[in-house]
């Protein structure tokens, strides 16, 4: 705990990064983002996220495909943790069929 009249280091660092300490509520200090006058989501420009804008030129269908792969990954994780041996075996077959179907799409082409 900081000495009276001295701000804690984490709080000072948060404020330096554009997060303002708000009034205490029930003994707990709340943090708010500063007003949106600079940078991404109101943060100062020097703290802008470097990856902002990287996806501007990515076709929407690529984003959908990536999201689909992520959703499959989550489902496989659940199946791995909670599925029976039969469920896992059936899932392996689904993956083989899906892979074959994707390659068939490429082979048929437009």
C-alpha cells in the first residue's frame, strides 16, 4: 500500500497510458478511459494499437473462414474434454470428409 499522499506506481502507469482514475466507489477506485480526442478508442496516439487497420484489406469471406476454423477448434476442444470414444471417432471422420470436400471445391474450381 502506498504512503498517504503518494500515488501507487500501477495507478500512475495507468494514468500515463491514458486511463484516468475516477472517484472511489465503495472504497474501490474505478478507472475510465479518457475522452475520445486522440488515438484509438480515446487512448493517446502514442498508445494506439499497431494492428489497427491491418485487416482493412482482408476480404470478408476470409474473416468468415477464419472464424469458422476458430469455432471448429473450440468444438474440438469441448469434444476432446467431454466426448466419448465413439464421439471422437465420429469427429475424426467428419474432419476427413470436410478436408476432402474442401479439396474437391478446389479441384472443381470456377
